[in-house]
C-alpha cells in the first residue's frame, strides 16, 4: 500500500512462534469456513514450507524489518509515539502490537518441575529416540508433539485433565484418538500433574496417584498474556478478563495502539492474518468489516436486522454473564459455533428427558423452567440454563419455555461450551456461582439472592474426589457442606463394625449441611461412587448464612429432623432397603443414568425380554438376561437381578477411547454407536460391565410361518452368528434404549409379568423405598 512502516522483531527471524513449532509440523488453515484476506499465501502446509513462502513474500514486498530489536516501552500519543527499544528510539504515528503469548508460558506449578526433567518446548521430535516421554496438555500443540514423538519409537503418555479432547481442531482430535486406539501412545484421562520426581511424574487420577516413568516431561498447556507489559503501554483488562480490551477495529484503550493475534484473544493463524489486514486498512483510512461478520449476521437473522454487527456483539457480551470476560474477538469465535434462536412466548426450548448436550444463554427476554406441573422457575435475561445436564452428563430434568414476552437465546454446543469454560476464568466463576445459587435456592429457599450468598460465593472451593474417597467420615467433626456437581456418592453407616450403604446421592445433591446446623459429628460416611467434582462451602460461612436467614434455618432444621426420622425407620443392618441399596452401589448402579433391573420374584425366565431385544436389533441381542449380579440373601424374599446391558453411564467408559468418535450421547440420553465404528474393540475392553460386544450383521431371518409349521430356520430371538467380511464388518453392538422404536425399550414391553424395568438410579432407589 506504500505506507511508511517499520517491523520491530525481537528475535533474529520472522514468525518466531511458528519457527519454534516442532520440525515437520503440518499447519492447518482453520477455520475452514472463514475466508482469508492477505497479501501472503496461506494454505495447509508444513512449518518449513510455510516459513519459506512467507519469507519470500516479505522479501519480494520489501518489508522494512529491524531484527533483534526488543520493545521495552511506548511513550507519547497517537500521531507522535516514541517506541523505546533495547538499541534506539523509533518515532511512529500508530503502533500495531502483534507479540503473541509465547513469551509468557504457563507452567504446571507443581513440586519438582524446575529440577531439569521438564521442558516447555519441543524443537525436533527426532532428538528423542527410545525414551519414556510424558506430554502434559490436551491442545493442538500437545497432540502434535505426542504423536510425532511416538512415531519415533518413544514410549509416550499424553496427560489430559478431562475425558475428551474438546478444545482442538477436528483433524488433531481424529489423529490423537487413532493413535491411542492403535496403541501408538497411551493417554491418562482425568489426570492432573501432582509432582515431578527423579525419572517420573506423579499424576492425580480418579483412581488415586499414578506414577509414570519419564526421561523427559514436555508441558504444552498454553501461555497467558504479558499483562504487566500490556498495562504499561496503556492496555486495560476488564475484571476477570484474560486479554486486554479492544474496539471493533482492534484498537486498544490507548488511541493509536492496536492489538492483533493471540494477544487480542484468539491464536489461529487465519484470524491473525485477517486482523492484520483489517488494522492496516483502518490505519490507511479504508476500514473493512471482519471476514466473519456476514456469517454472524446470517446466524443472528432478525435479531440483527438493521443494526451494525458490532452493536449486536456488544449487546450480547454485556447481556450475557458468561461472555463478560471475553474479548469481542473471542465472542465472535464462539458465536460461529453456536445457534441463535428467537422464540415467541410459550415456545418450548428444552424438553424434559433430552440429553444435556448444549448450553443456553439468554440475550433478551426470559424463560420459564417447569419444575412441576404447577411450579415454574423464571430465568431472567443475562442468565444461562441447561448447565446441569451439560456439566453432569445427565438428561434434562425439566421442560423449558420462552417467557411471556418471548426470548432470544444462544445455544452453545457441548464442545464449544466446555472450551468457553476452560478458556475463561470469568466464565468458570460465573458458571460455578450460578450452580451454587440455584442449588441453594432449590435446597434451602427460592428467596435466597446473590446478595444473601455473597460471602459463600467469595469463599467456596472447587474440589475433586477419587472413586472410593470420602467426602466426610462418620463421627468426624463437620467442617463443610458440599454441592455435588458431577459424579455420585454413596452414604454409609457403620453397622456392627461393617460399612453398609444406606443411600445414594446423585449429582446435584447438597450433602453435609445437617451436621453443620446441629454442630454435631457426622452421622454417616459419604464416599464417591465414581469420580466426583463438588463445590465445598465452609462451615463458618454456611452457619452465618443460616443465622442471617431464620426462615432458611427453620427449613434446614426440618430437613434434619426428617432425615433423622428416616434413618431411624431404616433400622439396623438387617433392614432390606439398606442391604439392597448397598448391593446396587457395590455393582456400579451409582454411575448409571438408565439401567435394567429385574424383580426375580416376578421373572419366569421366559427370556422374552432378550428375544424381543434381538428381534428389534437385526437378531443381535443387546442384553444377557441370565448373566449379571443378583441380590438374593439367605432368608430374604427380595430378589433383584441386574442383567448385562448398557447402563448409559454418566461418564461413559466406552466413549473415552473411540478413534472415529462413533460413540455419542443422543438427544434422548442414550449412549449410541453410529456407522463410523471401525470395530477396534476399545469400547468392549473399556466397558467394566461387559455391555458391549462386536459382531457382524447376521442374515435376515426367514419367514416366521415356516419355522412355526415346519421347524425350519431361526426361531424368534435367535440367529446364527454372522461371519465378518469386507462387506460385513464387525461393529460395536450395545443397547440404544430403543430410541427409534415406538413404545420404548422392547425388553420392558415384552415382559409378560412386569418383572423388568429400565430406570435411572434415583428412580430405582425410590422404587425400593416404596416397595420394600
């Protein structure tokens, strides 16, 4: 464009961040749908070829570059800036800051990480051969490092704090899952570094501490903005924000200084290039709108008609608490993955029983959540809903409708919502605060406000418990109450010297508050049935809350009395309810969302349930009626049988290691298998309940009449096993809750005596309390 310019580069080469990528790294040009605006070529290519293309283009255009020139400060104002460097001062009318984040790497913050075993950079995977290497991180860089190292005959373990790889490009997600499936490398899911020892790293996992041998630990957990430097040159961070504030044209609070790239909130190369183009056009007096703006205008539809998109984005960011900590750029990126719904009054937004696979935020209006037929809970503008299903992996618990004036809501898909919560500390805090508020309103009083709970919100902790770990021990001093965010717990009593399970508390429960109220020792032990995440509320703060709210205190006292009466009614260890609950929890029902239970007193062993299942699924039964654990204590008439069939777990073991992502949770809550299954068997091996098996599709059954009259062919529910072939590959087969079958599960409908039920653990426990 012929503009007078100078490029100040701290290192001795351009594109320093890209230069530090591992050798041979293949760089993607995502987002694919976003058009590129540039005077440089950018298509998917290797690191080396991309750098060569860019260097050649920079030389061809005669860009004025000053190498080994580090900026230390910026004085003056727009039109007359003095840029201070390590060698000289530079005068400029405007300044574009494009320094990225890599100069401020995020560290693990654990003991031993500075003793030489840990590095935060991988230059060339070929530098390592036949080594034990641990890669910490679940982002694109971590995945690419881990796979490249594994391909060089190293023994690699990648450490993922979550159960999935939600924050990465689709290509990298497929790459890592295939590598895990092919046993090219190992993955430690739900694991956090605890400490680094000589020749090893210790991980905190749901099953306890795990020691992993390591000749080198490579940490790729991102970087953070150099806040101190940005603030010294006039940048402003909103409260809770991770990135400095910028205008629609990427100008900072200090007029004449612009931020682009990762520093502006999102590090994808295509975004950075587009931002640079837009900023230069602005400086040249020829401003253009963002490349994604037309896409967002189409997405918002009538909500944005006749208004500048920047005005719409600012309204959304200010109206929705979850978005307050984002820059406009980050918000634009999240909105590209979301759906916008403008709904009239009474329109149904969520149906009870659907899977919690998205999060809703309210931009305008309000929504009504139908808690019961007669009671509706109003969620106002700026709040969000649907979070409990998303966080806990459970189905929607209530119908939700647009309020009397209608509403506009943004629906964020699961992966994008998880990415939002993981990338924004403000969003995480808002999410936890809201969960805490709603649960306290549900358990204690709907009249409690944010102001009432201000001290609680300032002091609570997010804590995790491994399977089998105690949240509280019977007889111990009560020091806190807990809200279970995800997972489930078993309540145990010491009866005749033996811990016996007397109750089950699912995600969403408030635990331990009665002991705080009574200032008494714990009257039971509460243990994590599976991995549990919880909000911990300090005793002193909880007590003060009750003292300030006499009505709430009276309600909690009544709850305590009701629980004490219920505990008395349960009696001793001979009580059948207690022993049945103990049996169910010991056999993993606590992590189910939908499981089969059979009353063996009613069951006549006809196997119609299994036959109906087979006939509904091409001759392949998805359950084994005779197999599985049975509760049949001597001298008791109770006979409960748990047949082998999918329980549709809250956190499915099978889904943790599926290379093609063929396993998914349907809108109805069922864990399903689609046709992309490659028959690798990982899900079969990972399921602790033997509820999945591999098989090819059998031939179609002959005419039923032929079998009835002449005995030829397969009887109902029976089919000869099929041989696998190229045309008929083995696939994973499991219960799908007969979601596509009118009337629901065939096994339940086919039972002539009503012995079989399919139900969640809460419903099953309730039936036991009512029937036994």
